[in-house]
C-alpha cells in the first residue's frame, strides 16, 4: 500500500512539473483545420517529456526521449497539417470545375438540380476549413471566404 501511495505522489509531482511546461509551449493553431494536428503535436511533445523523466527509471533506451519525439511532433503540427490546406484548395477547385460544367451541361441536358448548388457546398466546406481559430490568430486582410467565388 505504501508503494502505491509513493507512486501516486510521484505521478502527482511529475504532473505538476510536466503540465505547466507543456501548456506554456503550446501554440494555438491558426485555423480550425489545424486543431487535430495541434492536439497530436502536443500529445507527442508530452510523451517525449514523460520519456525524458521516466525513461531511465523504466530502463528504456537512451534514444527514446524528447530528442526523438520533438521532430515528429513538429512535423505533425506543421507539414502534416498542410494536407488540410491542400484539401480546402482542392474542394474549392472542384467547386470551380463543377460550376463550369454546369453551364456546359445545362446547354445540353436538364438535370434534376443545378450543379452550381454543389459548387457552392464545396466552396462553403473549403471556407470552413480555412476559418480562423480565434480573432487573434488571423489579423490583417486574411479572409479565406472572400477568396472564393
């Protein structure tokens, strides 16, 4: 029982040391689409910090620490998160193509719904992906929805 209490106290002290550092190092993602990647990044950074502290105690190899986890975390929060930007760009481009097809197809056939509505939906989704996470992160002339037709 004493050992369980000691482990609990050690984990509580560890939490008091690690959590404030993780929160202080946290960067707010610029857009809503970046939030899941920011969560992954902060989780990997937390694992790296825990490995720094607990690795020697658990007998883990020396290379398994924040030196390994931090570059992976930075990649998840940076280049990997750019895939959503490319998705938004692709959706907007798809909306433009569908809108162009609407005029071509409507000259030849009658569809049960206008393709322009589909283009509008794609543009709305693209705009939503690029919306600012908070007012402080997107300042100046950043208006992702204004860029769309």
